[in-house]
C-alpha cells in the first residue's frame, strides 16, 4: 500500500510548492482582470459624445426641450466630436 511518508523525502514539495504559487497567481490575476474589465466598461467614450446625445434624446422625448433647441444642441454636440 502506498504511504505518503514512505521515505519519499521532500520530493513532493518540489512539485507542490511551485504549483501552489501558480494557482494563487492565477487567482490574483483573474481578480485583477475582472476588476479592470468592470471599471473599463463603466467609463464613457473618449469624447463623451454618445452619452451627451443620449441625454439630449431623452430630454426631447420627455418634452423638456422643443425641436429647435434639440436640433441646435445636437448640431453643437456633433460639431465637437
């Protein structure tokens, strides 16, 4: 019958220790990658243009601004980008 302490010495640790370091390194890498992915997906685009247009569209749909003001502001936003 096989026994863990049958004179094998520290040979098992030569394999287990590096595997443990690789495992925990992979866990840390996965956590960092998940955090970076979540924070990157919450950022607006570089000009913020699509967010501004969305807000403008919402205000127009709710009737807060008229068509003339909507077109004027939309043209101004698009001219910046």
